[in-house]
C-alpha cells in the first residue's frame, strides 16, 4: 500500500512563527487586519492538531504515512507503526 503523504510539521511551525513574530506586530495600527491574522494563527494551530489526529489514526490502523516537504520531493521522512 502506498504511504499517505502529509505536510511536514515544520511547514506549520514556519508559518506560525512568521505570523506570531512579524505579522502581528506589523498590524498593530490595523485592528481589523490584526484580528484576521490572529484568526489565521488559530486556524493553523487547529490544522496541525487535526493532522496529528490523522497521524494517530493511521498508526492505530497500521497505515504508513510520510511527511512531504514539497509536491516534488521523494520520501524524506516516513512514519509507520512500530
């Protein structure tokens, strides 16, 4: 069976760091934009949590998955149940 491709966790972390460290402070004078950025941060955190749930379900079902770094990369970091 083919491995299930999932985004690498680092993708979420990079986006969150950018938004939290740079974008939030750059939008101090724009409350509407700043609120949208905060909502985006919450959404990304939820997405990462959902992905971790998918990983857990795959492990419980004995399905292999792999983290993808891009659409063009080969298997760089594969995970499977022990």
